[in-house]
C-alpha cells in the first residue's frame, strides 16, 4: 500500500509508462465515493492558478503523460487508487493508507 498522512497536503504523481498505447483513467475513491483532488502540474510543469481548483478525482492519462495532484484527506482511512482502460476494464486497484 501507499502510505500518506491525514490532515496535511500529500502529493500524488500519476505517470502512464505503458508500452501498448493504452489510455488509462485514474480515480481516487473512499469506499464507494469519488474523492476530490487539486491539480498541481502536468508533465513536470506547474499549472497556472486558474487550473488548480479542487475537482473530482478522475483523470485520463495517455501514454507518456505525467500529472501531479494534491490530496488532503481529513481523517485516517483507506483510499483506493483505481486505474481503468478506456473501455472501463479494471487494471489496478492500489490501497492508500492514511495515518
């Protein structure tokens, strides 16, 4: 599992380095509800202030793309980072433990 701290900002970086050209959708969920995150950067470059408002935690990541997000969960819990292919097929579910 990925370990992060509750109540403080945590940076989450998504990188698609798949070899087969698949676009992946990343989602951050708490049990069954989609979380929110704050976009920080794309491909290593900080985003302008107008693009950093918190939004639902869902991002399409094409091959070669990198995204950085800030999450600040209010309490200790387990979140789940899910990755799905464009057709909705589940690829990965990774637990994020908060302390």
